């Protein structure tokens, strides 16, 4: 992997953290509502882009890549949702993001459950030997 990509991903991730801190500070009421929308959107977008770039560079298998890009896209859609006025589109995008996060968590639970099952089988095999 080129040295530039980890630097870019690291920069985006650090920028996302900085923006998240600024978001929390915005509750001191030194920012306008419009600025708060951008402050809540920016860390989500940066985190989504950083994760997508990282996954593309890591080149996991096609299925795992698609799952991970869905998670990255969820962050990007959530970022867009922060900027939308209340209404049907904002509600739909918010619901789609929640559904994508639930799906992603379901996949993680399945993978971890399966890995626990494999570890248990391996442990029994080692004990029998």
C-alpha cells in the first residue's frame, strides 16, 4: 500500500475527530443553527470517506468490501441527512441509515457468532488430541 493512502486516511480520521469535538463545543451556543448542521455533518462525512478509502486500498474480498462500503455510505447519507430540512426526504434518508446500521450490526453478530463456533470446535479438537 502506498505511503500516501495511510496518511490521507489518518488525516481524514483525525479531521473527523476534530470536527466531532467542534460539534460538542457548538452546544456552548456560539454557533448558529446552520453552522451546527454543518458541524454535525462534517465529521460523519469525513469518517465515511476515510473508511471507504481505507477499504478500497485494503482490497478485502468482494463481499466484505461491499459490506464495508455500505457502512461508509451510511455515514455519508447520515451526513447529508444532517443538512436536510425536516420532511419526507430527511425521514426516508434517516430511516435508510438506521436500517443500514442495523444490517451492518447483524452481519457483525453473525461473523462473531460463527467465529466463536469455530473457536469452540478448534478447542474441542485440541483437547481431544
